[in-house]
C-alpha cells in the first residue's frame, strides 16, 4: 500500500502548484472546476480523489459519479464497436471505404477499416474542411459529406501514421451502416448495458440525458469561464461519449476478460500496428501503446474545449489510472507520467523511500 501513499503525495504536489496549468485551486478556490481521479489495482479502486466543481453556477461538487466528456477517450469504444461487428462476422478489417459507402470517392478504394483504426489512412482532417460560415454543430454524417467532396489524401494508406479524427467519425458511421442501428444505440446495447455502465452515453443533444454532468471550462488568466461546446462537439465517433470513474472502472476490468471481445481481438487492439515499410507505430485500435523498461503501457489522452482526460492501463501489473478533468489546461500527461513512474519502481527501491 505504500506506493499509493506516493500517488497521493504526487497528486498533492501537482494540485498544489501555483500555475493554472497544473493546479485545480488557481484563483478563487471557491469557484473552480476540478478533477476525478482513480487508481485501480487488481480490479479494486485503491484510491479515488475528487476535487472542484462540476458546475460553477450550481456549485455541484465533482464526485466519482460525475460524468465528463471523454473527448478522444471515446476512440477506444468506437474501436471496440467495430471489433464486436468483426467478431459477429458482419465486418472484416480489410473492408474498404468504397465497399461500405458506395458513393465514396475513388481514393477510398484502398483505405481499409484497419487503416482508419490505426490512423494510417492518410485521410484529410475534417476540421480543415469546415466552411468558415458554419454555425451549426457538425455530426458524423457531415464528416462523410465533406470527405466525399474531395479527391485527395495526405499519403497513401499504410505509408505513415497521422492522428485522424476523420477516421473515427467514419468508423462510427460504419457501425451504423453495418449494424442498422444508430451509433449511440449500438454502444448502449453492446457495451454499456452488458457492463452495467448505466451513466455512460454517446451524447446527442435533444435525445440523450447526462446525469451529474460536468460542464467544461477554460482558464482566461484570471478566472474559469464556461467553454463546453464547439462546432465539432456533436461528432460522436471521435469524441462524443460522456462517462465517469465508476463506469470507466467497469470498462477497464472488462478488458481483462472476454465478456465483450475474445482474446485474439483484444490482443490485436493492444498491439502496435505495422506500416507498409514494416515499421511499427505506437498505436493499436483506439489505444496508444508504449513501454517502460519492457512493461507494456496502454494509454490515451482526451482533450477538447473544457475537458482534459487520460486513461493509462498497465495490464502486466493489473494497474490502471483514470484522470478526468473539466478544464482544458490540465497537464494530464505530466500527472500520469509522474504517478506511473513511481508505481513502476522496483520493490526494493520503493521500500527504501521515505518522505
């Protein structure tokens, strides 16, 4: 248990920093957003830390059931939805865009689902295609329309790695096309309900309800101001899910079993993809894949207006760290690296430490 004292010690240092970048107590301590953090070992939350407000107007405090917009943490769920369809025999990773969307431009003939999952498709960032006059929020189908109006890619599929929100918006539409269900409904029926993630939802304005919702905030130099939505916030496949610590703990534990996906598919999601050149990249299906002294680390960051999040999983040690914040200036990479570096210290080194 000593290493968890290290975790709390480190978190105190980080949140006590005077700069807004690392601190959840900058400015008026009675009027700041905050974070929900959980450390999980062997299926049990061994430390949960919640601080700040989910809503600065109502003064609702953040707790382990507060729902944050996950931003790109959503991608691991989108990837899982695709793999569920593969497991059911309704889809193959080798299927191309033009085989699924019959009117898709010719450049999609060689872009496969696997390319989309691993960010190796070369497809153009939809954010760069949004007309300046756009005022209404985009949806996944709008991404498809914009990509169907162009005839170019950044590089040939499989030649390079380039992080792509476009790819994951298309993956959500592929789930809808193949399953015949709305993406949000497919996730609920095939992932959220089976795992009893009762408060997790792919949010659709006017359709979904988010209980205990955290609003997003931006620090303007003197105070935090609400900054919860952007033109791209309604695109679901790349970042539209809301969830909380309690539900994400269930998700984390499901990835140790075959309750959703059989082991070969899970292993493929957690394996580094290979470029045409034979070079391995640090990405699988919805997960970044790194290592520290030979220990595999699965992780992903989620950043959007008003929110900054991170999930880190170390399956070999049965350890996971979840950081959810409703402020967009938190250095979650710094926080997670500091905590994980301490947790991975050899036992003899750990036992000799004192504070």
